[in-house]
C-alpha cells in the first residue's frame, strides 16, 4: 500500500479516531430512527440497532487497521503487556529465565567452538585449496622427492623445534618452527613488518635468518620496528631477523614464537624429519592430488637409505586442511552439541510445564479478553510473544553465563595447538543465540498457548469448570515429564559411561610409580648438543657429543648430591609426554628383518631410569654406567614386546637392532609394560606394540636438544624450586622448563577427557534436576487439584498409607516410562561415544542399571513430598475447599 | 462483506472486492454518508444484499486511504452533523477498472454455467 499516505493518516490518528467514533455513533442513531419509523418502541429499536451494529470496539479496531500498522502496533502492545506480566510474577519469571539461561548458555558456549573450528574458514587466502598430507613425519630428502615429483600441488614442510633465545636478558625457551623456504608463500601470508622467507633461503650459509611472532616481538623487543634487520643469538647461532608476522598468524599452531629456515644440507637430509602440507593448483581436487602422491610413493620409499616397514605410507592421504586440523575434535564437539541440545529441550519442556500451570490461573483473563472481542489469533499471538520474550530474557542471561562455559570448552579444544584464533562470541554466535531463543520461545510456548486458547469461553468464565480441562492439561504435562525423564536418562547414561571410563583410566596401573616424581626439561642449545643421525653408533652424535654428555652427567651428579633426593635419572622421553616410534630388525626372525622391521615405542634412558620411575625388572639386568660408547650394544625390552617377538622363550640374550644400523644389540633385560599414554593414540589401536629401551649413552636417533630429568623425592616442592639453581650453577645458558610433578603431567594429559566427562556430568545433573522439578510440580499440581476428592475418600475411610502409595505410584509410573524410553534411546545412541571410552564398551550394563536406579530413585523422591502432602490432608478442611 | 439477505447459508459470501465496487458505484449518484450507502445498496438490490456495518467502515477507510473517495462533514436530512463520502477522479477510474474485470468474471461464470 501507499506507505506515505499511510504515514500521513497515521500522523492524524487522534483526529481520525474521533471522526470514526462520531460517524459510527451517527450510523447507530440513523438506524434507530429508521426502526422507530417502522414501528418499534424506542428502547427496543436502540438495542436492535446496537446488536446489528455488533461489537463497536472490534469494528473500530478493524477500521483502523486499514491505516495503521496493526501487526507492529499489536506486537509492541503485546511486548509491553508481557513485560508487565512477567514483572508481576517474579518467582515464575526468575525460574523460567534461569532454566532457559542454563540451556541457552550451554548451547552458546559449545556452539562458539563449533563456529570457530567447523564453520569459520581458515584465515588464509583461498584456504579451500590448502591441503594437509597424512603421512606423519618423513625425512627432508623424502619430502624433496615428493616436492619435485608432484605437479598437482605445491608442497611445503615444517617441523617443531625448541630454541633458546639469548641476549636481551636471561635465556628463554621459544617454540620454533623450522620451515621450508616456500612455507609462507604456500600459505599465502605476508609479514606485518619486513619480509617472509624467499626461495634460496634454504641453502647453507644463507639460512641464518629468523622471523618472529607478534607476541615475542611485543614481549621481548617491546614492539620496536627497528628490530627487523637486527642479529640475535638463537640457540647459539647468530640469525638476522627479517620479518615480524601479524598477530593473527599462527601456523602450524598459535604457540610458535619464531620461524627459521629448513636448510637443505647433506648430512641432515635423512636425519631431519618434517611434516608436509600443500596448496593444490587451481581446479585440482584433493582426490586427484592424492592419486598423484600415491603414485610417487613406491619411488620415494625405495630411495630411503634403510628399509622402511612394509606398507609404510600406504595410509598416505590428502585432505582439506580444515578437516585435518579439527580431526577428532569434530566428534567431540558434535557430541557436546548434541548433549547441550538435549539440556535445552529439557529446559524447554520444563518451562512449557510452568506455562501450563500458569495458563490455568490465567484462564479467566484470557476468557474475558476473548469475550471483549479479542480475536483468537490475536490472543495466540500475544501468548507466543510472551514466551518469546521469556526466551529472549533467558538468552540474555545465557549470554552472560556463556563465557564461563567457553572457559570449560577451551580445556577440551587445545586452542593454542590450532592455527585458528579464538573461541569467541562473533556475529554468527549471536545470530545462533537469537535463533535458538526464538525457536525455544515458540517451542515451549506453542502448546500451552494453543491449549489456553482452545478452552471454551463460557466454561472458563464459570470458575468451577475444572475437571475436564485439568485432566487434559495433566495429560500434556505427563507427556512433557516423560520426555524430560527420557532425555535426562540419555544424558545420564552418556555421563555414566564417561565417568566409568575416566575412573578406569585413572585407576588402571601405569606400570610405574608416579608418586613423588618430579620431571623437568633441560634444553641445551644445538651448538652444545648437535642433533645427529648415522648408520652406525659412531656416527650417531646425539648423546655422544662429549660436551653434551659431560653436561648431562654433571647435572645428574649435582642432582644426586642434593639432600632430599632419593634417586635421579634422565631420558629423552617419559611416559605421558610426547612419545616416539621406532623400527627394529630381529636377529634370526625373517618376519621382522631390516627390510620389514617391527614398529614400537622407543626410549633412550640413563642408568637409574627403571629404579627412579619404579618400573619393575622382570628378567635380566637394568642398564649401568658401564653401558656406554665403548661397551657392546645392549637393549631392554618391555613385557609385551618380549611376548610379541619371542613368545614362550627367554628374551635375554636375543639380538635386535635399529633397522637402519649395522650392529646387533643384545637384550639384557625385560621390564614391566608401562602405559605411556591415557586414551590410546590412533596408531596404537587396541593391541599395544610394546617398547624398547636403549642406554642413552648408546643413543640411536634422538632429537637432540631436549632431555628430561626425572627425580624421585619426598619433598617435590623444594626440589622443583632448587632444580633451576642446580642446573644454572653448571651452565646458566641452559633453560630448565616444564618443572612438574608426574601427577600433574598425567592430569594434564588426561585433561581433555576429564573435562568432557565433567561437562557431560554437569549436563546430566542439570537435566536430572530439571526433570525432578518437572515431575515434582506435576504431582504437586495433581494432588492440589484432587484435594476435594482425596478428602472425600478419606472421609469414606481410605487409609493414609494407601493414598501415599497411590501418589508415589503415579510418579514412579512416569519415571519408569521415561527411564525405559531413555535407556532404549541410549542403546541406539551410545555407539557415538565409542572413541571417547576407555576400557568399557558403550553398552556397559553396570552403567545402564546404575543410571536407571538413580533416575527411579529421583522420581520417587520428587513424588514423595506431594504424596506426603496428599496423605496429610485433613478431610474436614478438604471438603470445605473452594 | 456483502451477503445475501437470506441467512440460510451464512458462508454464501460475494466475490471479494465486490463491496468496494458497490460503494464506489453508489457514490456515483453524489455524496452520501455511511448509513445512506448501506441503505441504498439494500434498496437497489431489493433487499437481496445487506451491507454489514462490520465490513462497511473498514471498507470506507480503505477507500479513503487509497484516495478513491473523499470525506467531508455536512448536515444530514435530520439536521445532524454527518460525514459524507464523495467519489474522486481516481475513484471513478478505479470503478471503471473494477467493473470491467467484474463483468469479465461474471461472463466467465455464466459461460461455465451454460456449458455445464
């Protein structure tokens, strides 16, 4: 319609209103006059005229609608009325808003991480062309073969490295990435200051460069732009800073402080291992690229100077980068989203129940409004507006709760290990919240509103009309309570399974004694402990570099002399840290030859390692100080490895060797299996491969510049404080980091599954409480509604005990129905949890039975109070009720 | 709505938009107040069509808003102030258009009835 004219009419609203009134009054008078002329009596004529004219008010409203904005106006009216109404019953409003806030807040928190990880695209130009390559690590030389052979995509590579930055204050440990010269070009990212690496920066002599992260630039160099071009000492090497990255950049993850070039230098080509990623050429799909990479595989595998295990690289896959980064988080996030959706549904049915109860007391109000000429659709609209208003208030309160929830979710999502920034409330999250608020408002509002509106006017106006419609209401409420119990059961079973699995995880023996253990990382510079790799022991320079070895030995000696220390040892890797796989050939065992080696965990450990960790020696001997470069090569195998390689035989005296080395090593001992990780990593599967231990002084391939000191002590706090001082006295340039007790290490390792368990438990407790409140209010209401009936039955001699049982049975029936439905639904759904469970099946009967019992007990408890109230009704008072 | 006076079938309503056209046609005779319009339609149709007040006033507001009629206050036959409606030029044009399309519809209905 003509909007301008409409607005003009609207401006003269008061005048037009008055005119319309006068005109309609005139009409009635003329009609009355005519009727009188036809011979009616005056009063009769007037009544007749009025009746024919109909409801003047609604007529006026309809007439006005043609020049007003009826929907907007009535919406504002409804909104105002709704607010007034909510303010008038603060108890109801508070309960409903809080219930909804819990549901919406939990959804917001989980959705914000889904948004950050699954919906947002990666912050790189044409990010859809970036691909990750599933091959784990491979030697630089092998990567170069792929890079030269692949035409469907540009490959780049990186590896993580710890680096010491000295000068400008005390030495600090930085997280570094060693990256190929095209690393930044493949990502398509430029430096904020200076430049990124250019082709040729990977050639020896030209590689003494570094690029800093924004964070380090700020914290260490006070954001001074002049730092570009300056030379700093990184790990004992002078490097020129050529660029500063933008704050938002963090690849391969957001913890990286410094990027240095990967240098292509002969002795390191097979010793330095890297990870690949790439950018497919325009128009090429990941699948085409995968086919090409796979076709290169045999040629690359054949170029290794030692034999790789059979089938190595058969799992090679090229997948979109985003998919790879999110990985198994996807399942966890979607499961959590499912859980919070259930919580929200329960919250909705609870609020719906509250509204139903309230509708009963508002019936007369609604009926009066209907009688005064309000259209049904108008009343419906008003009731829905009220519930949406309620939902929006809930959403606002939910948004206030969300940051706390997001804090918890962050513990599951290792934000810093991902190249994406932040779980935050962006516009998409806000739209999501607004949408679920509207949706929940309609969802919990529609049934009570439809019902309130359906009640016949005459019946409602007579106050005694109660029985039939209240039975109807009870049926609806009962269904809602059953739905709530069903959903709560599903959640509680999921939580129960996770709790059981967590218990299993933290109570299963680790194979060593984690009490009173302190671990710390020693990280000398590359200059002091150069990384090394060789085909014979003489060429392996890692632990065997004299300066490096001397340093470690003096540290160990100093630590052992410190009062309060029972024993101390070092190793390149400890349980619940970063683990490493290696391959061995077995003497006189054609199944595991150098050409098809056996793969398992590998640890390079110092002399007192087994004693310090409390790993029991099952056969043979432990390593001694005499197992060094000049003595024959030895190894110790774990129980599982011994069973795999020599079932039923004595492993002591057998010979194995790292598959790329020449010299055999004799097995001198067998130790108990150590469970070195929490949830099994994907590669381990269900059958553990076992572990092999080499003496640190006869090291194989080892990275280099990190050694972990393990100390058993009765006074962990004192020792933790003393360690940096002890090490500093020997060489102040070596940072001592990650000083933690073993219990803390394990706790942190299990933090993600524990947080998920915790969240699911919290969700199910919420669900359980909401369900219990729903059941309680339903039973209370029905007891109150039956006060008279109960009174009569008592007057007629009914026993109080029977009445009590009667009411309890009613509550329990609903509970049983909900629990049965919930258990059935859970049977269909729990398989989704499989990857999150440790040591139990998703169909664990103990959990199912325990959860069912708890829910039935809660149902009983929720109906007990109203049942007691029913049993204590005084018949005399009840009969006089109303 | 304009509906036939016989109330046997209350749902037997006329085609939508018909009332607007009837009002416009009635106003061709000159200015008239609301009550007069209703009376006139009733008389001319020999009491077959009764105009309900519930439809008349919303329809008049609609016509005013579209600029097809103008309203002015005057004195009625019984010396009372009354609001008179007058057809505008735009209203006359609209009437022509509506009648043309109405005639087409009627003719179409007849054709259906004759062949059926």
